[in-house]
C-alpha cells in the first residue's frame, strides 16, 4: 500500500507515501509509477487501484496533485494535499459480517496491473480504466495451507456509467481528465504512445485499438482472437515499424470464465461481474501474437 523512493546506492528509503491507510477494500497498490520531467523537475505519477491518481515531486515525495480518476469513486471524497490522508466516506466502510453495498471502485480497482503510458509530445498520461463497483462482506477466514485465504465475499457490477471500463487521458500536473472514452468491459491491456500521436491499447472483448492522443477519437481497430490483457508494443525491422500485442484472456477478469466458475461470488466476484465475456471469448482463452505494420 506504500510507494517508496529509495537511494540507489544504499537502498535506504528517501520518502514513502501510503495510498489507502487501514485498507478496508483490498486496494493493493501494485500499479506502476511513471517518472516524467517538466520545467526542470522530475515528477512521479501513480494511478492507484483505490481510484485516485497521484503526482509527487520525485525528489521529496510532496503531493502535487491527487484526484479521482472518475467521479464514480466514492470510498473517499478526496485527498488532503498537505497530510496526504484520504477523506473517507463512512457509508462505504467495511465491517466484519456486514455486507457493504455500492462501493466504488471494486477490489480490482480503477486500474490493476495494466500499465498506463506518458507522452512527452502531449504532456498527457493515458490510462486504461476499470469502471466496476462492488458489495463487500468481510468474514472470518481460517488459514489452510495451499488453499485460498481471502476472508471476504464480493459481488461486482458495472459502475454508474453502465459500462465496466474506459480509457482516459490526464494532465499529470492536475490529474484532471482531458478526455474519456467508455469501454463495455474493463480496459485491461497496457498502453503504448507514439511520436505520431497515436495511442494503442487492447480490450477484453478482443479489440486492439488506436486512438488520437489529443482528442481520444478512435482511428483504427482490429479484432484479435481473444481478450487482451497484454501490453501493446512497437519495434522496427529493416527500416519498417511494427506494432503488436499478445492476446489471450486471463487475469482476474478472465479466470472465472477460463475455469468455468458460474457462482456470482466466485473469483472474488469476477465470475458474476464479467459473466458476459463468455459471449465475446471462447474459454479457455487462447493466446496469440498479432503484429501490424505501419
């Protein structure tokens, strides 16, 4: 739950910041930290699973900006920039043997491990989004070696936009969105930005897309064989540039479908939340590499 900056020579922590103190929702802060330079200073940007995007002064960890990535985030109303403490809304706190309803985002966060990307051309950061809410009931769990040890019962469902995902561009100095595109399912593919102001990413319903970096307008898409949780990439060979992506649905969203789980609370609620994926993907998800020339 903590971002650390460490001295490269000694490993000693220079500063640290805890995103969700006393985490009640399983918002494990595993997401990447993106460094970028502006005005002669280096900043660190982080889109946390808890639904907030943070920008830090990389030298000392002071918070430059902290904003909800989308208005549907409700477990906290905001972040105090001086203390860094989230202003929690008690209506969405969790308690043992109490089924808290309508918590946004769900435990899988507004972004899981799928990486965002920064464009030095536009000065914007492009981030895939989960737009999913949940019910959450913590229960006592006995540890049994080799067995899942969760201690919570969840259901997941689409957020108030009526979809489960999105894709957005943010100004990292304010963390306010410049544009936001809806996606039927969580955008679970990592992002690639290019010098031609194209942004590539993949979706769980099998699309590999290119959008305009300035406006978000969809410019091109191609339906690959299975949902995308891999990261878009590019390379050149003999003077020609290529863009590619690995497809093959899996991860939290795809595990229930791949294992044939049907109870709405299976896979920590993903089985119910993503049950429609069976209409767009064959199970188990087939892995494939798709490469396109520019």
